[in-house]
C-alpha cells in the first residue's frame, strides 16, 4: 500500500504476552523503535512471560514493566517515550476465568484501556491499534461474522469488556480526533501460545497424557496463526484509517476435531480427550468475513492449518526439550 509514511516509534502494551511478544519481535526486526510494556499479570506463569520478553529483547525491542490500571504510570511512560502509534494488546484474557472473576476484566480491559486512551489524548499521540476479539459476536446468526453486526449479546464478561472497550474507543475517536483501528482477532494459535488455550492443552496432553476437556458440540473455530495476526497488526500500524473495526482472521473455520486430528497426525501421538458438556459461555462457531480487511489493508492471512500446526509442534518439541 502506498501513500503513507511508515511509522518509526511504536509502544506495544501486553508485550510480555503471547501476541504482544511476537508483534514486538516483528516490528523491531523491520527497523522500528519498539517499546514493550507489561505488568506480568498473574493470569498465567510469570516465567512464560519472562521468556517472551527475552525473545523480544533479542530482536532489539525495549521493555518496561508497567500497569495500565494506573493512569499516572502509563501516561508518564508515553510522555517519556513519545510513540507515534500505541498498539494496545494488554488485557485480561480467558473466557471461563471471566465468568468467575468478572470485575477484574472490566478493571483491566475497560478502565485500563481508558487510561491508555486518556494518556494518548493528553500527550498528543493520535494513533492507536486496539486488540479486540471474535467473542464480541456472541451467538449472532449472521455468518460469516461482519464488522457491522451490532454485537449486542456477548456471552461472557470477557466479551462484554472487549465490546465495551470498542464502543469507548469509537467515542474517543469521534470526540477527540484519535485514529483507532480496532482489530478483532480470531482464535490465535502458534509458538509461545497461551498455556490456558486449547492448542497448548492439547500439546501438553500429547506429551504427558494429561486429560483435556472436549466440549460437546461440534465446535468450529477460525484458527489464525500468530504470524498472520502480527502481519495484519503491522499493516495496521503503518496505515491510518480514521476509526475502523476490522476482523483479523483467516476466514476458513475448521472443526476443533479437525485441528486435533492435524496435531495428532503431525506429532504421531494421541491426545487424552474427555467429553464434557458445553458451557453456555462457549460459542459454537467463529467465522471471519475478511472482505473489509482485504479492502482497507490489502491483507489476507495465508498460513494454512497444516503449516501452522507443523510450526507449533516443532516449537513445542524445542520448548519442552529446554527443561530436560
Ligand atoms: N489469543 C487469542 O486467541 C486472542 C483472541 C482474540 C483477542 N485476543 C486479544 O489479544 C490480546 C493479547 O492476547 P494474548 O492471547 O497475547 O494474551 P496474553 O495474556 O498472553 O497477553 C496479554 C498481556 O497483557 C498483560 N496485562 C494484563 N493486564 C495488564 C495490566 N494491567 N497492565 C499491563 N499489562 C497487562 C499480561 O501480563 C499479558 O502479558 C488481548 O487483548 C486479547 O484479549 C487474543
């Protein structure tokens, strides 16, 4: 895409996390000055996040420990580093955990985002790329999911917190002239993936025989490899769009059973699956329309499930070998 000068300095929140660490790595490798921020939220083990930080530092990104729930902390960091764009990925993830602890999700995902928005506004940072999720579509009947769906029936507090955040971002864009690209990620998997998510639970089961709950369904997901997510985010960083919401998914849903079979084929092992009733909070299907992504960013995710799962298994073998 032409007509826009590439951005030089980017601040990434949630940098010690799964997607954030890959994004910092990617942006630093293409020559941008990257400042990663994270508070090592205890939702999963700090050691996993410290390993992610080592990876982004090796790629040349800077890292600061800071908490978006404090306006003062995040504002002073933005004041010192003066980024051109903030990519805001920091969040409390996890659908089932959000059903148990809803308040934490609004404190971090909604009020934490408001602190980031207010800091940008106060310090003259005009551009943000904001992480959202396919979960905002809830049980919509419009399939594939299109960005103009009203998304008024989120199934759990995590989705409600993310949809609220999108609405708040739209309000800030209109009132204060911020340019914000909201990217709705679809089931992200890949190397250094989150330990609470299905791919990691399956990998662990293949190696150790640990049981994994398989919800009665059938469930299908628009699995999107993390390298495709960060390519889409990098495109959004360099392309101001005003205020827009875009799906960032492959647009080719695959049944959970198909994803598992692929992982079993590649590994030559069998997962220990235990059938369990599907909670009401679990969506049956996710399916991205990628038309808008294509139209506005000229981008289409391209990693097939076969390629993605092979890369995932290769990483897992190296990752688990480290501990032996
Ligand atoms: N992984 C997916 O499939 C997926 C799908 C849709 C949307 N998302 C969104 O993508 C983003 C990244 O998700 P992820 O899967 O990499 O999760 P992750 O948990 O690995 O990364 C999120 C990071 O945010 C940090 N964080 C949490 N609270 C913070 C705070 N108060 N201050 C500073 N940092 C804080 C955490 O420590 C963590 O490192 C999130 O916004 C998530 O909602 C992820």
